[in-house]
């Protein structure tokens, strides 16, 4: 099995499917009048000025489902991954229609993550920056589920649920805000995760993560065709949550490479961490959106939407290339440096804008 078959074909099929289904989704949503309002009358976090359909999660999930059916067998792990994704895409459509409470979306995100973990996908270990690995096996609880005896690992499985749920939310909040921003970031992250899986290409058990990684990149590349400025469709909550969901699951399947995912998604991750801290310190709920994210601040600085999206893509690509070259210890340093860099950039932009208003 050569590299093109492992990565190129899933990417290509997912891209074609995503383009076709995205176009159909736009037609259906516009025909039914399911469009997001302009920023003049809607939530301050929105930056679009014309009514635009949401629903980006539909082509993403459909593409992933069909490509998975083409290249993989439906074992319990694959079924659970698709099952959790189905929960998210259905919830995303409901959110497109009714603007659901973020608390409900958060709770259902935990349910989707739990479906994956119950199937046996957990963070059994992580690399130790000082050498070796940190093993989380042990402290297991046995129970019967669907007529089968299963075990719950208190540490490994809890970490997996928390990681998947957190990834869904920080990608949704920090990488999704304007035309082309989210799909471009996910395409790059998916390719990086696919390359990571190629390192184990001789191990047949690593093939599913390679297929899924490049299929994910292809699916979001198809969405990008219609989401790039000026956008014809937005990812919506479904498209944003599925991005974090699949990337976090892939980081586990790729050999517990959570640190790699944290680096590749470093900018939206740190942006959301600072946003949560900012909101809590202001006495506000951390789950309600605002217009203070990094991409909002860069727009207020005078950057165009294309420039902001390009900035996110470029930094994601640089961090992704770096992540593939670093050992465990250097990955920790890189995560810290990314946190300092994003924090410093936010501070500088805020000071510059404040100075401009006073002047």
C-alpha cells in the first residue's frame, strides 16, 4: 500500500463528495430560509454582513461517512466514531434551526465523546518529556454494556472524554469566526495528523487513522471552496464541533499524539484559554461568545478577512511542520511558547486599539 493510496485517494474522494454535498446544502438551506442573520441584527461575535446559510457539518459528516465506508471496515471503534459524529451533526442542524443553548451543546458533546470512549478508545499513555511514557492503565471498573463485558479506566477514559470535549469547544470557539478560517486550519491539521500516521505505515493498525486524517482534510477542503471569502456557507456549530471531534480522536488513534494536536491547533487553543479566563474574571459565563477573540481583534486592527484567515493558516502550517520534528520535551516548550506568543499578540493588539481610541 503506497502513500498515494493511503492519503491521496481518501482526500480526493472526500473532497469531491464534500464539494457536491456542500453545494446541495446551500441550495436546501437557502430554499428553506435557514440562514444566519447579518451582524447588524445578530450576535456581536458574528462578522458577516449578509444572511448566510450555516449547515457546514452536513457535508463534513456525510463525506467522512461515505469515505469511511469505502476504505474501512465497520468495527466497533469505527462505528463509535461515526456514532459520536452523528450526534454532533444532528445537534448542529438543530442549532441551525433553533440556536440551542451552549450548555445543551456542551452536554451533548460529552455524550458524543463518551460514545467513542465506551468503544475502547482512550488515552492509555502519553510521552514523558523526561523520557519514556506515562502509563494511565489501571484503576479499572468492569460493567456490562449491550450484552458485553466492558471496562472503564478511571484515568485513561476520563482524560479521553475531557480531551475530546475540550477540543470540540476550543476549535469551535477559536478557529471558527470568519470566511475560510476554520476549513483551512483543519485541512492543514488533518494533513499533519495523516503524515504522523504514515510513520507507522508498516503497521496495519495505523492505517485507519491515516485514512481518516486525509479524508478529514479533503472534506474540509471541499467546504473551503464555498466558505472562502466571500463565503456562501458557514461551518455552523456542527462543522466546528466535528473538526475538534475528529482531530482529537485522530490524535489518540495516531499513537496518543495529543501534544502534536495541541501544537498544531495552538493559536485557537490559547485564544480560547485566554477568552475563558477573561470572561470568568469579568463575572461572565465562559460558554457565551463575544467579539474579543484574536480574529475579532485583528479585524478591528484593520486586517481583511482574507488576511486574518491566511494568518491562521500560516501559523497552523508552521506549527504543524514543527510538531512533526520535535521530541516530547521540545513539544512542551513549544506549547508554552505558543501560549506566550498568542498572549503577547492579544495584549499588543488590545493596547494598540486602546491607544488608537484615546488618540
